[in-house]
């Protein structure tokens, strides 16, 4: 299963991109929220991928952040919502607004999303309300520290260090307390250059 793709952005239109990875172009379906945050054609991009296998197709669905992918997977677990509709829902409402609408049982807001009718909105509220609360609690517990770690590891990998070495170094530095990104990078570079 493909879980992540990094490469040059070869083509982008609303709803899909093609990422060139060493001469192989991967077609990835994306929500509009991801499309508007993509870099320019030819620049490097990394997407978190959900691989969907059907009898007649292998489809990739991509997200810039792991949290977006988790929301997509939760939507996919609702009866009557497949990957294409889940992408459509995420194109019609930001994940935070979706969580708020589900928490408050705001069916009119959900029905305003293209492809979501009254019955599906009711089902979403019933099946996802508690799951979204759990997801939001987990994300809050991870906090900015995990984003700082991801940014630091990404910077070190872009400088040519191996990902496992970068992750180990950043994790050890993070265990000693919260520090700003430049300090974490400076310390990590010092450790890795030994």
C-alpha cells in the first residue's frame, strides 16, 4: 500500500494532481483545500496517501497533513460515503468546520455541502460525532511539538540526512523540553555532523 508520495509536482487541476517520482507519474485525487495550498508546477511536494483498491481500479487520495487524511478515513467509514464523496465533502467544508458541525449536530450546514442530503447528514452526525471528538482530543494532545518535530525532520532530510537519523536526533532533543525550531535544527545538525 502506498502511504506517502514525495516528488515534483508535474500537473495540477482542481481535484487531482500528478506527482513525478523518478520519472513515474502518480495520479492523486485531492480535495480543493489541498489544491489551493499546493506549490507551483515543478516544485517538490509530499502528500500523505490513502490507497483505495477496487475490482477495476487502484486510486490514490492525497493530503498535505496527516490530520486531513484521518478526517478523510473517518468519513469513509460512514455508510454511503466512499472516497470520492469524502473528497467532495472535504472540498466543501474545512475539517475544523466539519468537526464543529458534527459536534453541534448542525445538519443544515452539512446539507449545504454538495452531495450530502438530509439522511446522509443525519447519519454523519450519529456515526461521527464521538469519533471526531476523540480525533480532536488526540490532535490537541500531540500539539505543536509534533509539528515542530515534523518540520525539523523535514528540514534535515532536505539537507541530505537520512530520515531515521534525523528523526532519532530530533526526538532526543525534544525530550529535553520545548525549544524553538532554529535551536532544534542547530542542535540536530551538531549531533548529526559528528
